[in-house]
């Protein structure tokens, strides 16, 4: 495990990339990702936006799930990730309590399936799809990347479809919104089939786990992710990493995380396209 001092870590990891001019992009908004005939197809939250490079083809793609406790938030195209030579997909999903937590995960899987099936039409390489998100979005990232049942209805195996998973401060025990559905307080941990930790396995995609400072994160978020990292190592996963950002809390840790994620994505793309 590694801890990064703010500012100096960013300089060391990103070098001159920190000041690089973003490349030109085009944005495509409000794409419905549910198939026609699906009961949720017309829901205004089952939509996504695309930020696409204009100067290349065969680019990588990052699917981005927003945070908000599964009860709030809206889709976003993080500025720090756009213009870095890969596409970014900002995903909306339906929210609790209008739907269940399981339906939030179903939406995340449907959006990811849309990207797998359609990103080539926009110039992307479907072999280079990364899944990422902050907080609740990190939880969704891990759920659809580890538990194969969510993408099975689309005939998609996450182990083959995703180049890597990058959860930012995601819950890996059962999400507190799911615990609320069960009548449990958010301080009572639970690891059931709705917990990424319950689906630890050695053959899932590579994982880069990102966390804020252990003393500033919420509800023991660093510690549960550290345990997740350790159990992945115990079961023999060959490529799982964790990064903790000193001085960053739960809300602002993406500011540091984006820089690390960009370098990780570039390095992995370089290895996969040799």
C-alpha cells in the first residue's frame, strides 16, 4: 500500500502532464442507454453523456459513475479526465428511494453494456474500456466488475470487457443505502451478496483502489478498502493496487485521484496495445 503526500505526489506522478494543454473534444449528450421496450427506457435518468477525442481513433474509454450515496447526484464528465486522449462517459442512474439499490446496479450494468456495444461507433476501441466512479460510483464500479450476474443479461463478461476497475473511495461492504433498506444503521457493517467484498476473486479485471486520507475519510472508508485490497491479494489477484492521498477527505479526494488514474490508464493502454 502507498500513501501520497498532496502536491508532491501529484508532481512526481504526473510530471509535465500536470500543465499539458487538454486536447480538443466533442461532446454528445443525453443518450438513452436502455434498450427500446425496457420498462426504464424512457426514464430521464437512464441517460449518459460522451466526451470524445477529436484527433484520434481507437481511443480508450472511461465510464464514470457519479457519487451521492445512491440517493443524489447527477451525471458528470469530470473536467480533469476530459481532453486526456480517451473518451469519458458520464452516466446517470435511477436513485433510491424511487428505486432499490439493486436497480441502481442494474442501471450501471445497462450503461456499461451500452458502451461495450456502441463505443466503436464513436471511434473508441471496445477492448480499452475502464470503469471508474467516486463514492457510490465506486461501489457501482466494483459491483458490476466483480459480480458477473449484473452484465450476464447482456452476454457480457466483465473480465473480458473491462481493461481495469478504478473505484474512488467506494464502499466495498454492503452500501449504506442497501443497509437502510434492510433497517440497519449505516454504522453497522454488512457483507452480503450486495457487497463487492463478497465477490473477491483472483480472475477479475485489474483494480486500482483510490482512497482519501484514512483520518479524513468517512465511515472507515479507507480501512474497508485496505481490507478489500488485502483480501484480493490473499486470493491471488495478480494486479490490484491501493493509493491513499494524505490531506484529502472523502469529498475532495478525486482532485488527487484523477491525476493518478490518468497515468494508470495511459500505462495500461500502452501495455495492452503493444
